């Protein structure tokens, strides 16, 4: 037998707009490039297990599940969440919860004269004075002292630290723009993390508010930007979610966003989550509690799936999971979020010190979660991967041969196929149909020789498939077992010359979307023992 085309199996050679198959018969290496395209950036899991962004036209070899890697081919998808990582931003509603960064990453001081050594740099309303190295409040109204923080962002977190002394009445709180801090009414040193909220004339101002008739002094005021914690992309852009309340209903203790006017087709929500003591979470679907999915982070499994929702939990390095929920609903208003609960199939939550780390929110129209698409202010579209036109008539035999692939299918809503073809009238296919069945077909001289769509398949798992084609002696082997035979005679009237991840050479129908670990072409019809060995798992 001659293995005339090899692709993958740990040997990946790709660059912009191309990825190589090859023929190495007699130790004579001959490249057999596929044409590759994707007119946008995209992400992939690299060899270090981290999410990495690659450029337009760059093939993606994904190493999430296997150190040998797999070519990742995906349809076009749009992340409709416009702040996918900026959980401090008020875009995200925090109900019974707060977003925290890593205090150890605090940057440079943003406040001028925070020790109040001089009577300068602050705009003071009546009742506020600076003297004796203190900011003093002797107020009977709720007015403020303020300072503009010129270099601020509504998508970042800031560590605010201050000391209250000489307290006798009232209270004081620190606001960033229009985002209210916690009111304090006792002597002590306090620390809190806040984000800026824009809303009017005081955008960008640190404001110190008195709470009615207040008598107290303030010193040692500091505001510093803090970054997040290490995320699945290896940078400090994940945030800790701490709970600030208990709850009994959906959304009581959660981080969520509401998106209106959405189509009534399938929708998928996903988050990257790392537990910090918290065991149970739920994902919030479009219509709230009736179709929620619960997740057990201690055991890495899905709990109850309510109503029409289906969940998925994927393991990532360094203790991270990706949780996703898919729902096909007639509701076009989407609450998209993650909530805390004490156990499976219950919204009851008792506040504790347990928390989670959160990263990478994605909401996309489709029946499964695709690779992460980062956003920072607007929706972002990742365009489709296209990989076609490999091989030639020197390595593909038009009389007999075998097409082998080790591939994973996702929850496809259409046919996804590989093909060896000559033209629109002569080709063979293998892949999957939309009903969780395998799909095999031979078309010769514009006549369908056979069409098999009766063998069941399972989403999100790899199969080793061999399609032997030979007039009067064709067969299909899957995972070491022969599942179909055909004695149908046929003859291709044009030379097979093209291997593509689609239905046939002459059009763009039914592209293959999924993961491709290995593809091989043989120019002879292998024996049963050879086919069994080739597809053995």
C-alpha cells in the first residue's frame, strides 16, 4: 500500500494563507499545500495551553485536548457581548456581587496631595477644609471635595485607600465619577475597589461625599489602578467575583447583561470560570430561571439542565473551565450571565467567602460555543476558516483508494464534509449530517453510486474513519469496525485530483467545521486487516 498524502498527526506546517500536507514516499519529501483563508483574526489554544490570538489568514492548530494538535476549522461567528473581559465596567450588572482585581498589581499613585500636606489640588465645597495635614469635614449637607483623575478608564478597577480619624458623627463615602463607594462611619483605615462611572459633569472625578451632618478627618488617601488575575490567555485580565448578599431567586447573586432584540434561533452563552472555593454556579439563559443550567465546579460536571437548555463544561489548564449554555427559544430578549447557588437545581445562595474568577464572556448565535472572540467596546466577528484544494492526480487514484481522517464534529446544524473530487460530477464525501449521523457518498459520472446516512454519531468526540472506494468493493470503517459495505460498480469519468474540507471541488457547499487531527490518502484499496489497524482506537 502507498500512503500518498499525509496531513497532521503532529506534523503541522502552516503559514499565512496555506497549510501543508505532504508525500514522503522513499524519503523524498514533496509538499502538497492546501489553500487556507480566514479574513479576520481568531484565537486558538497554543502548545502552552493558553489562548492565543493569530492573524488574518493564519491556520489554527489547537492543542487544547492533544499535545499533537488539531487543525481548527470554524464557521463565522460574532461575539455580541461588547465588553467580554471588562467586568468592572458598568456594562455588567453586579447583583449581590462585586468585581475585584489583584491588589498586588497596584500601579502608580493617581491622586495629587493625598496626604493633605498643603491646602492645594482639591476643589472643596463648603464645610470642607485642609489643615494640619488632614482633610476636615464639618458639614450639615451632603456636599463634597473632589479632584480630577485625568487618565482614567471606565473598564478598569482602582484601589482606593484612606484613613478616617477624629470621627464624631455622620459618614463619608468615596465615589469614582458617578460610581458610589461604601459609606464609612467610624475611625479606621479602609480599602475598596471601584470602577469609574461616567454620567455628567463629574466624569473622571474622585469625589469625597459627606453623609449629612458629618464631623471627621481624612488622611493618607490613595487611588491606584489594579489589574486582574491571570486568565486563560496568560495575562492579568481575569477578575474575582465576591458575593455581597444572599439570595433565593435567579439573578439575586449574579453578574449579567441584558441584550434585547435578538433572533429566535439557537443562542449560546459561555464564560471562562475558575472556582475559588465556590462549588455550584448556574448560567442564565434568555428567559431566566425556567431554562437554566447548573454546573458543579468541584467535580467538573453539568448538574440539572432545565427546560430547553443544554450545557457543556470544558476543562482548561490551570484550574479553568469554560461553561456554556445553548438554548433554542422563541424569546428575543436575552439575560446573559452567571449566578451563585448553594447546590444543584436551586437558586438559594448563602453568602460566604467563596468566590470565582471570571474571564471571556461570549454570546453568539449558534448551537454550540466556538473559539473565544475578545471584545472591548463593540461586537466582533471572526470569519470562517476555509481549507481546500490539496493534493493532485499524482497522489489520488481515480480507480481505487482510501480516504482516512481522525476528526471531531461539533453540534452542526448543516452537513459538514470532506471530499476527494474531480469536478461537479465525480467525487466522494465523508462527514456528518445535521441529525447526528455520519454521511458517506460516492457520485460518479453525475450519478449517486451510494449514499449512507444511517450510522449514528456523537457530538464533540473524535472518530477514526476510513472510506475505501473501489468499484464493486467499497467499505466504511469507523473506530476499528467495518460498518458498511457496497458492491456497487462505478467509474469516475474525470481524474480525482482535489482533497478539500467541503462537499466537492466545484463549489463551496457544506464546509467541514470541527477539529482535524489527521488525514491520509492511500492510492490502493487497503485490506480489512489494514483498515482495522488504521482506524483502531
